[in-house]
C-alpha cells in the first residue's frame, strides 16, 4: 500500500530542493559584482541540478503507485564567459582597463527564484492536504 | 441480506481510501518534481485499478452479482502510468502545477467522503454494541 508518509517525504524532499535553489539564486545575486573570490577569480554563477529519486523503492518493486521525491544531484558552476566592464581604476582591471565581472544575470536569477518560490508554495499546499488526509484517517479510531 | 456488519461495504470504502491515497501519492510526487528536467507526470487511474481488481477479462463482473464482487476483492493497489496528451516543456518535464493541485484536492476530498461514510458505519456498529446507549 502506498503510504501517505511516503508522499509526505516526497513533498518534503521538494521543499529541501527548492530551498537550495533559492539559496543558490540568492548567493548568485549577492555576488553579481564580486570580482575576486578566494581563488583570485571573479565569482562564477552556480546552478542547481535536480533529479528525481524514489522515496520508497519497495512500492515500485511491487508494481504499485510509488512516491517519487526530488533530490539535489549537485551544484555546478556555470562555465560561460565572464562579462567585461571598462573600469581602469579598479585594482582587478587588466592592462587594457577591463574588469572581468561574474557571469551572473540578475533578472535571470530573480525569475529562477520566483519559480522556486512558487514550487515551494505548491509543495507546502500538498503537505497541508496530505496532513489533512492523515488526520481524517486517524479520526476513524475515535 | 445485509446486516449491520456488512463487510463488503467496509472493504469497498477501505479500498476507495486506498485509491485516494495512491492518487494523492502520485500527485505529490509530480508536484515534488515540478522542476526536475526530463520528469514525466504520472497518474493512477480508476480504470487501471478496476482492471486489477477484476483481472484482465471483464467476465467476473458479469458473472458475479453486482457490487458484491467488487466489494469482495482483496486490495486496491494499482500501478501508475505516464500522463498522455500533455505538452512537455523544453526541459522534457510535463508536470502541470494546476492539474496536480486539482488532482491532489480531489483525491483528498474522495478520501474524506469515504472516511465520513466509514465513520458513520462504525458509529452504527458501536451503537449496536452498546445496546443503543
């Protein structure tokens, strides 16, 4: 029998994944102008890679409806080229006066963050409905 | 003849609840994978579950006497299948937020309906056990 708690765990894993997305988007925005990181290089934009993962493999083995959660497969650095800005007074400028700026596009990050927030909300709603169902089931014992 | 502890009804209501839980589980899984690239939305359908109950041939339903045969079967676990006829996004994901929320709400309501009926049934039995007190 597919358990409601498995569905609960699936939604909870999504909350975790979406929160990670928001955190990464926030750190991208925060570092949109960071021209020197610990390695001396400008900040590189980070991206979250999501993948689906069964919560309980037992149900699938029996050919039943299984709860599929989501997990963060990794956080990768965007290898696209840095933006260049002419700013000769900056200590990080090269000999032509250009500064390599992080490859972060702020509007893009904002959109990503909105999407993650919406998905987070949807999963909160799902958890609420599942919780109601569990409560109803427990009411039978009264 | 129906008596107060009619097991077929209790079993049927129990199965309706199990089905509702399965649908809720699938919808919750789809919602969890709202942004997973390549994930295909899944669904658990009533027809699939009914086929599971009756076997692949429609014969048992015709042979048995009405609802009792459906009521007498053992479990209501059904598999899932990919949702057909929905457009996938560019990342290959075919989950639609509104569709899944509706499915989740509907499953939850179905569960509540069955639970209400089952609770009433139990109340009746308890009433009889307590000699009407």
